[in-house]
C-alpha cells in the first residue's frame, strides 16, 4: 500500500494550535498508524528499555517542543509509536520537516526506514556535534547505516549532516532524549532503487573508526540524473530534458565532483537543435553546482551571483520591483519552485530559458 499525503496550506504550518488543523491531524495519525503497523512487528523487545508508559511524560514534553518548532508529523509519531525512534537507553532524533513528509509516496515500511535513519542510539546535543570533526560518522537505527558530518563550524555554530543543515538545534534536551530539527531528509529515498536491487537508503560509507570514506556510489548519481530527466519530461519540460540528456555524459565526465546541483528548467528550450558545444554550454548555464531550495534562493540579497556549470558565466538574483517582491533569476521568474527535491538535487521550473548573451562574462 502506498501513501500519498496532501499538501498543506501555509496558514496551517504557521498555526500555533495544531489540534485545530483536522486535515493535518488526520494525515499525521494515518502516517503514524501505517508506521506502527510494521514497526511493532519488526522491532525487537528489550526489557532494559523504558516502556511507552514510563516515559509518557517525557514524550509529551518532547512532542510539545516539536510542535512549537513546526515539526507536527514527527511530534505525533513520537507520541503514538516511539518504538521507531527509541531503541536504546539514550536517543537523538533528527526531525524531518513536515513539508518533506506530507507529499511522500512511500509504503509504510519505507517511511519507517526513513525515520529510523534519522534517529541515533547516541545522545548528541549541538555542543557534542560541534566537538566532532568534519568527516566523523555516527550510527543510526536503520540496519547499522551511518550518517556523516559534512560541515562543522564551531565559531558559527553550524553543523551539516549528509550535507543537510541542522536548522533547529536542541529543540529538546531532557534526560535520555535529544531532538534537533533538520532542513530536509538525510537521504534521497526512491522506491525504484529497491526495484533495481539497490539499497533505498543512500548512506555514506564509513570505516571501522567511523570516519567518512565515500559519500555516494557513482552509479546511483547517474540513476538519479536519469530520474531527473524522466521527471522533467513528465512535467512538460520535454525539450530541456532532451537537451540535458544529450549533454549528460559531458557533465558527468567533467573534472568537477558534483555532490549536489540546482537545475532551472524552462518549458521551451529552442537551443536543443544547436551545435553540441553550444547546447552543452547553455544547458550548463541552467545548472548550479550546489543545491539551493527556493527558500534559500529567496534569502540571498538582490544582485547576488550564482556560479553555474558554464565556465565564466554566472546567474544573478533579481527581485521584481513591485508589491510582491517576487524572486527572479536573470529577470526570469521561477514559476514552479522546488518542483523536485532530493538530497542531491533540486529543480525549479522557470518561465523561459536564460539567455547566455545577456550576462557579461565573469572570471572566477
């Protein structure tokens, strides 16, 4: 059985009284019911662990703290089925945003695995995380899979795990339980990886000393590019999908190591009939070598430059001078923000293709 959850209105996400959101409540309880139906059958019983009854007050306080920070779905799951997140005397939970779960289309066991990958049997406050060095790994509750610290800045108090920012540190610190909020999932979990015989949790590879060895397997990166191309086609961005597919080998063979990208997809892409060298340059001009969601783009100042995969050609943030202050890139409107998002990719639909000649060359 697959679960497809409806999108939530903005006002519901901002509501301080979660119980007045009946649709959101129904979604959360349904998700919890599906998760618990598999969790209770598969998790081993350990008599040394506290029972749900004995830690009920702690769970109630933790759930309340999560709701105050906007993590309503995880708050409900923690109260109804804490077995997913807690399997040792100490636990750290990394709460996934509601927006990353509400539109999920996964079976209940895939969702359970996703939540387990965001919980650790260690107690890790923000202070503890900042003491670790970049490249440190630590275990999760999912089949011994690890996550890795990919950025640690003690001065700025910034921590990224699997390239995902810890956006809400220390939401809850009480006794054996620590909870942080994160900007998105630690992994791109596509059910098709399971069908193709691959592990659906894309975890970094760590050695016996819990140090990062490798962040990803190359073939998975290729498959995710293929997924992007197919998604573009299904969403109506056919000509750009054809152009991207034509030059993909050149991008993958590039000496740059692409850990994440942002793709700006136009609905019409007349350059697809251009010579291969020009086509590749223009396609690259629509791709950034880093992942930037719409919210992250909107937080950048006007006239900020965005480095692209096209050598010596950057994009520029521009904001329309009107009451809406809508975000534009090179004076082109983003019409479908965050159309697709995974751990490594985000795709934004734009109203028209960027014109390479409009932007003067810049040296890097």
